[in-house]
C-alpha cells in the first residue's frame, strides 16, 4: 500500500499528540544548551499543522504546501524554519501526486537533508537534526513496505541518538557550550525522534 494524503493527515494528528507529550522533556533538554523552548515551539507548530490539511485534498504536494505555509507562520525559531524548508521541499517533489511509494522515502528525505544543509549551514557530523535525517534516509534506502520502513526508521533514530550523545554540538547556540554538550542529546535530534516514533507506530 502506497502513502496517500490520508496517511499524512493521520501522521499529522499523531505528530501533534507526540509533540504535546514531549514538550516538557524537550524544553528541559534545550534548557541545558539553548533557550529552553524547543518543546513549546514544536507543540505549537504541530497544533497548527494538524489543522490545515483539507479533508478532501488528495494531492500530496498540496498537503505538504499547506503544512509549509502553516509552519512558516507558526514559528520564528531556527528549528521551525528547518521544518518549513522540509515541508516546502516535499511539496515541490510530490506536486500532482496522489500517492508515493515506500521506496521513495529515502530519496525524498535525502533531498530534505540537502536543502536543510543549504539553508541552515549544517554539515554532517555537527550533531544536528540533519544527522538524524541523513541516518533515516540511509536506513530507508532498501525498504519497500510500510513495516520495513517503520522498523528501519525507528532503529535509525535510536542508534543515531546514542551515537551522537557523546559528541559535542558544533552548530548554533549549543556550540558555545563546547565540551559540556558531550553526554547530552541535541534537542532537534530528540524532537525528530519523538515525532518519527509516533508517526511510525
């Protein structure tokens, strides 16, 4: 079964619930190396996203376009800007499509990764959400079914969080804390993991 606009509607609803549940944990993680508002931002962002997808819309590109507009108006944070970039990238790649295959997820995420890097200046290894998206894109490359994609993606986020936890952050405000970020999860990576685990459940 391919991914349709209806799948995206359900995914947005699950993401909204996950963001609300993770708000305090994400704020606490961000408070150690940032402004302490990642959880609030993510909750507000997906509260809006979950309400903007038209019930009868079947064009996947239009769904992502609606989400991009909501993200652009819903937050002024750097992470929120990257989410907007992701939605816009996906909107352009899927315009006019009523479904996409599970085997298309890897290249779609790779394009999101590349656009985020171009917009935000991150490089692989900087310990940012870009590293998480790259890991999931690589993990999905051989997946052809929903179950395969779900298992691979969840494994990738768990392993990537663990792999980067003992590395320093090298970008954004967190980089100013230097070696003190070793042993801590990057808030953006942690946020992505919460959302993906909810959507892939």
